[in-house]
C-alpha cells in the first residue's frame, strides 16, 4: 500500500492549490474527514475528495485532476 500524499492535513490549510494542468485553482479554506474546500475569488468554491490530492511540497497542494474536471466539484 502506498503512503498518502499528505500525512498531516492541518498543514495544508490556507495553502495554494494547482490542478494537474498547473493552473492556480485557489486556496484551501477548510478540511474535514474526507474532503477539502478550495476557495478562489469571486465566490468560486470547490469541495473535492482528499483522494484527488497527488502531492504537497510544503507550499502548494497538487491535484490529480485538470481544471476542467475540477469544475464538476463546484459548490453551487
């Protein structure tokens, strides 16, 4: 079994998030047991499963989906 991309989820709070196609998609504003909430100005929020996180380098969180795929997780 492989190690998860993030071991301590509280450390990703208020960190920048990039999609798989390297676009800036916002900042993490909340996390719970299974999901992260990402906020990008103009009221755009996304709630994504933690399983979509591919990596964290200490400054940015990388998602395993493209920006277009992320749009499917937009909070109405």
